[in-house]
C-alpha cells in the first residue's frame, strides 16, 4: 500500500511534470534538427511519432490525471488548473484520433483531368498484380510498408507468389534516380533517339523514347519532336513539328518537317550523326544516338541526405535477379507463364467520387510574375462547379479540399493543381482542448495573483 | 518644467517638418509614382531600395538616392565606369579575380569578367537543384540581382512610369509613347538645369507635376492617390524608427543618471523620453500599416520592430500596476537594441515594403496569429532584460540590492505569465490558421515546433519553481537562458535551420552576431551563478 502511494505521489509530482516538459522540448528540438538535415517525413517517422515521443506523451497524460486526482476534492481556486490540464488531455486525445482515423492526402491533377484517388505521402504500400495468358490482371498482394522505421535489411519483406517469392531485402531512404537508355532485342520495344537542336541561342541535347503503340512527343516550346513507329503519324498542326520513324535500313530514320499549318516543309532520311536544317529560327537538328529497339533502365544511387529530386527506393530479388524499385514506380517481372507487376508507392485512397479540374486561375502582383493568389475551378458530382482557393477550402462528403500548390510547365504556365485533401475526426476535440488550455491558463494566472504575497514570502525564505 | 520640455519638442519637430517642406530635386522627383516589384511606390522608395541593393547605402556620397538612380536612368554610360557595385564576400571577390580590399566595383569591370559567367552558372545549378544557398551563393545571388537591376535601369526597362490603358503592367521608360517621352525629356532637362543652377527648381517642379498629372489621367484606377505616395515619401524621409531609437537611448542614459544620482527628476525624464519614443515608434507602425494596407509583421525586419514595441507596451502597463522603475530601463534598452539592429543591418533585415506571399493573404488570421506570438516574445524579452539587470545586481551584491531583486523578480514573473499565455494562445491560433488554410492543425513545422519548445521551456521554469527545484536566483538564471529558445523560434528557425513551411519568411545572415549575443549571455549567467555559489559557500 505504501509503495503504491509512493508511486502515485511520484506520478502526480511536479518534478515528474518538469522532467516530462523538458523531455518533450528536447525531443522536439532534436526533431527540428533532423528535419533540417533530412526531411519532414524522416523527422516525423523517426522523432515526432517515435515510440519514445509517444511514451513521454503517455506519461504526460498519466501525470496530468494523477495530479488532478491528487488535488481532490477540487475547490474553486482549482478551476484554471483543471481547465488547462483537462484541455491538454483532450488536445492530445484529439490529435491521436486525427493520427489514427484521420486522412491527410494529396490530390494532383492536370487541367481537364478527373481524379478520384488521393495519395497519402507519409504512408507507402507494396502491391503485386499477376497476369496469366495476357488476361486481366489480378491483385495478389497489397501491404502497407514503412521501410524507414522497419528497414528490410533487418526484416526482409517476403511476398509469396505461385512459385517461390519476391523478397524485398534492401532500402535506400534517399536515392538519386537516373536513367540510361540501352539497346534491346525485344520485338515489343520501340526506338529511341538522342538528338541535338542548336542555333546561336539554343543548344540542347535530349532523348526521346517511343514505348507502347502511341508515338512519343517531346514539346520544346514552339516546336515539337515526334518519334513514331511507322509513317502513319497524322499531324494536328498548330505548331512546328519534326516527325521521325525507322527506316528499312537499320541505322537510318525517315523524317518529315511540318510547319504550323500542318504542311510538309521538308522530308527525307537522316543517318547517324547527320544534320538537317529545320528552317525554324535557324535551328539545326542533329542525330546523336539511335537505337531501333530500346528500353529505359533506371538506376538509383544512394545519397547521404535528401535533395529536392531524391526518392526512396527498395531492392528486391525475383528469380535470382535483383532489381531496384523507386518510390511511385512499377516494374514488370516475367515468370515462365506469368507476368507480375510490382508497385511501390504512396498509399492511395479512393474518394468514392471523381473531382475534375476545369480551370486553374492565377492572379499575379501587378507587373510581375509573382503569384498573388491562385484557385482551382473544379467539378464535383452533385455539387457542380466549385471554386477552391487559398484559405477558401471546399467541403464535401466528409472531406475538405484545400488549395495547396500548382504544377507548371517549362515556360512557367500552370498545367495542374495540387490540392490537399483531408478528413479530421479529431478536429472538434483539438479545438475544444485548445480553448480550455488558453482559458485555463488565464484563470490560473489570475488566481496566482491573489496568492502572490504567499509566493513572494516563499521566495525570500 | 514640462512645458519647457514640450516646447523643445515642438521646435525639434518643426525643424524636421521644415526640412521636409523645403523643395529639392529629391522632394520633387521623389513623389513620382512608379511601378516596381508588384506595387506602386514613390520614385524615392524605388531609388532607396535600388541604391541599398547595389551600393549598400541609402545615399551616395551625400547625393540622394533619387538623384543617383535618376542619373542611372538617363546618364548610364558615365556611371558604367564608376565603382559603386558593392561586393562584400571575400570568396566571391577571389573567384572573380578582384582586389579583396576594394569594396565597390564598376558594372563594366564586373560584366567583362569571364569568371562572372562561371560563378553565375554555378548559382543557377544550385537553384535548379533547389539547394539551400550558403552565404557565398547568397552573395553571388545578390551580385546577380545588383547587375541585373542596374542594367534594367540603365536600359530603361524599369521602373514602370506610366499606367497602361489596359492591363496592369506599367510602361517602362524605353516603351514610352512619343508624348510621354517628350514629357520625360523635359523632366531630364529640368534636372540638368537644377544641377547647374538651383534657382530653376520651379521649372523642374512643374515638369514633374505635368508628368504625374498626365500619367494619372491615362488610367486613374491604377494610380494611388498622390497623398498616399507623399505619405510614403514622408515615411522614408522622416524615418521615425531612427528618431525613436535615439530617444530610447536617451531614456536609457537618463535612467542610469537617475540610478547613480537617485534624483527623481532624471527618472521622470527617462520615463517621458521613453513615452515620446514610443509615440514615434507607434507612428512609424501606423505609417507602414497605412502604406501597405496590412499589419506589419510579415518579415524579420517588421517583427524586429514589433517585438520591442510589445515590450514597451507591456512595461507601460506593468508600470501602472507594479510601479517598478526598472521596467523603463529594460524596455528602453530592448527597443534601442532592436531598432538600431533594424537600421544597421539592412542586408539581413530587409526594410522594404513588399507584397505578401499568397498564403499570407488572409489578413485576419495572419494578424491574430503572428501578432499574438511575436508580442509574447516582447514579454519574454522584457523578462530577459530584467533578468540581465538582476544578474548584474547579483554579481555586485545580493544583500545590498535585495529589495530591487525581489521587486524585479515579481515583474519578471508577471511578464513570463503574460508571455506564456500569449505564446500558448498564439501557437494554438497558428494551428487554427494552418488548419483553415492547409487542413492541418499541427504539422511539426519547425517554426511552430520551436514556438512550442519555447513555450515548454517557460512552462518548465514555472513548474520547476512550484516544485521547489528553481529558487529565486534560479528563476532569474533560467529566464535569461530560456530567452535563447525564443531567439531560436524567432530568428534561428529562419536563419539557422532554414527549413519548413514558413519559408516565405526566410533570409540569411547575422548569425555571428546573434551567436555572440547568446554565447555572451550564457557565459555571463554561468559566471554570476558560479560567483554566487562561491560566495554562499564562504558564508
């Protein structure tokens, strides 16, 4: 009994409160340092939502409850104290509710596009589909993963498939993605061309790779380069175009140059490292490298710290071969009579309805290119056309849509919008708790004033 | 006594106003409305900001910014050869093969350097990779801005002089219609005439006046009233914050005289000087608010002005209830330090009036959230300064100054309480704002996290005191140290950590100074603690 009382006294003590408050401060400070050296997600996962942070917060709640029990029976002078302390508990519980059942996602869409999925940037999943005999694919595996907290090097992730398994055994939290284009011998693969465009102002070298059945298009301001499989490409006009497709001779290409009105200006064949005059602003087109069949191979290089373009990547083993899989990418794997499709990416949630981006409007500060404000004009079924702007969110079916940012093309023109979408069942509790903390502190300090003399006397002794 | 003081002030004020009223090239051309960086401003503001960026000062060897920048517009070939582009970074000078000891270089010398292209390309690469810029790259970026702006001015691309009939982009000098070009040429001629002979000023004034009137009539809707333009010119010219810090300094000196002589008269003077300084401080604020149409707390400069204002406000309120004279000294000192810093570190603290980032354009929330948090810093600053004063007393003689120490501690306690309530409320309001505009109540953004850490620090002190861990001296000691948390939340997050959502408030520089300030206090507080424990052991 005495031991129990002692423990209770300790749990209800001010000294424990000071220890907890200082620990929270130290952990948070550490978190901001981690964030500035790495990134927000790393700091959240390794510090702010770590087991030790949660333990301290749990201890805080115990301490708050114990100290209130200790003060029983409550008197009038305890009003501020109770309000502030219960407020903290409610605020923490509300935050926990948000954390566990709330949704905080991102919706990215281009102008004109409909989107019904939002992605959660702090939650990742691995999904595997299986395809047999070119029939419909079937999802055979889907699991939430957190390789940062739970590195596969220690705990490999085993995904069972018909014969054997896919084993994810390594992970890089920050990797620089680069690609290499290599020659292939598969009939299905398309051509790839590396070309150079030069005049006195411009000097650019680019790859264009054709995959699947559609011609590849690369827009370079007022002109466009098109790489097609065959001669059947139909120009739409409206911009200068150079269209290329494989020649019967392996190392040559056919080309046609169209003007804005869709009329053929020049045509002919071009070989390796040859140059043609396009007739647009003195631009010369030169082939640098050409593969009749090609494939893109991605490579990931480990970085010590993240940069603006780095991604995380997981390494897995399948059929004795090893592959890297970057975040939000997919790979096809060929088995004997089966094709697997493995994706590693942000967890996606179906909103249950599509949101269409009709227009994106941006207002600029007078005479500058600085954005003053911007908004998305969207269509939502049942609601019709709605506006979402900074500080003016849209609420629908339990979700709230906020204007977060936008996407631009190379010329700086907005081409898409980024909304932040969330559902927060803990909101009411967080607001209630906050209000109680503020009111409680004011009342608390007001009462302190009446006890001031007492304190001063205590100070002097 | 009082009336004498007041009459003195009236004289000083009228001298100030008289210097304003006297016509000059500066006062005439200074009120020409121009468009630059997203707003309409008097030519005077444009010229000052430009000269500050390129030359590093607000006037050029006694010649006003207005005159210098106007000459750049019309007489650039002569200026191209003059050494006025300021470069401070030594590494940059080395890379450009320039003399390390020279401070300023001519545009022609700089533009002819082959190394310049290399340096600029490196900067572009950093920017493309969205890397943080270190002080070297920040100075490269500054040089780029300096040269670009000078070239743009000398080629007549900025500023916008005439409002367009359609659209919002004002017409630059090089694109002026023939009519306006003629009007502009007559300004130029008038300018040249005044430089030769100041008696032709009325003609010059008339030429400028005609231009302003005619430009306004092009599109009245786009031009703010000439009174607003004149008001901003007045703000630039009077520079109330400068007068304010001079008076705060005087107030502090008078307080010291009072403390040494114990003559009540000196204290009264100190108190009145602080009040007058406060009035000017407030006046400067109101001007800024009227000119920009928003509360002035959107960048570091503005908070460095606002926080001491809060400290003085609290000290005036506390004076009413607690009547502790040290409040006057502490708050005058705080304001003096902050306002001098704001004046003397223009590269770190950008004083220009700038348009807001989109996310900040929700005035009510911005106002409430930022004002509440930053004014709490004022309360903590007051507690810190009083703590400093207490530490001096502790160091001198704890026994002798016992009475002062007890009463100062009482005020500090109150200041900390006010600070805690305001910081807590402000942080929560920040959560409400974030929730309202981003849908996230709390996102562990470094700015909000450091506000929380500062809050926790003071909560720990208050609870530690109740727990009996923190004794009277400890309260003073920890208060002085805890202010480092406020400095971190206020300055450090933007200038040291440099990450997070609050990146619209970011800048660089000043780190050695702030580190020295924090380090010195740490050493001072620890030394007093050590000294005191030695003394206690002896007794």
